[in-house]
């Protein structure tokens, strides 16, 4: 886990398999979300994408980079528009039709406020 600086320390004790599972938010999304033909499956729910005019991606938080990347990898250009607010903008992350804002944890900042307004 290159994005989690203390990954080794976190996974060196306790319930190691569970810790590794929750630290990989990209894989958690990929485990529950996939497309078969024109049908999107998320867990036990399914939607026929042919009957949807628009698909929007909204997200915010520390794990948003990885989770939004997973959603983009599943849906690709089917995403009409996305707005995400991340803690750190990563060069290697590429999102489909998605605007990326950098929030100001632990305190709100102007860019985080702008992202929230755009989402609303």
C-alpha cells in the first residue's frame, strides 16, 4: 500500500487479515461492484444502465482517491460527471469526467467548500 505511509506498522499486529482488508479501499469497491453487459451490480443490487440517462460520481474523504478510481475503472466513460474532494491529489490517479478538489483536513478550506457547493 504505497499511499498509506505506516501500512507495515498497522498490519504488523492484531487481526492482520482484517486490517489489510479495510486498508485497501480500492479493492473493497472492486469486490462489490462490477458491470455485466449493460447491468451494474453493487453488492446484491443491480441497475440496467440502458435505462439511466446520467450517472454521477460524488465522493469526499481520505479514501476517496482509491474509491473513486475503482468506480471509474468499473464504469469508465459511462460516468456523466463526477465531483470528488480528496485529502491529497495524486498524480497517478486518473478519473473519468470527474473534477477533483483538494479539501483541507482537519479544517475546512475554500476548495473543500467549493466541492461541497458543486455537489449540492
